[in-house]
């Protein structure tokens, strides 16, 4: 199983970025994919998740600003991030699991290497 997150970068507050997670080595359509982030000096937290059936979950901190989507034909999940704020600065990880429960990381079996998002004020 391999997950590769990419699309991070430096953006000004109010700007947008689109992260992608490319997956291989498993039956992509059967699994949920979650996005998590870890800000400097803080614990990693769930951001968003999309189930195998396309149901979407968001943390309160990003609801209304971030949109998750999946393309099972391309084995990818994207996270469109709009209205970015400095507090969104973090390393963003994607992970594969059976269920979309953002606060239980143990449900996610495999993790990508992370992509850095920096939002300047």
C-alpha cells in the first residue's frame, strides 16, 4: 500500500490550495480516505474524510472552507482548501481506513508522507 500526498505550498491568507492523495496497492474504491494535519508543536488532528460511498466528514475548523472529493477511476482523493488562514499551517497527511471517524486514528491503517501547507498572514 502506498499513499502520496502532494499539492502543498506557501499561500497568503485568504488564498486557496488543492491537495491530492494518490493511492496504490489496494482496492481503492472499498476504503475511506482521510486527511489529517499536524501544526508545529501540536498533535495531529483529523480534517476531513470521504467514505467508500462518497459520504463526507469535516472538522468544525474547516467546514465550509474545505471540500473533499474522490476519483475512484484515478485512485485519488483531493482536498480543495479555500479561505486559508494562518492557523491552517500544518503538515497534511492522507490515510486509508475502513471508516470515516476523524478522531480515531487507529482506524486508519496506512499513511502518506505528508505535504506542507504554509499560510502567511
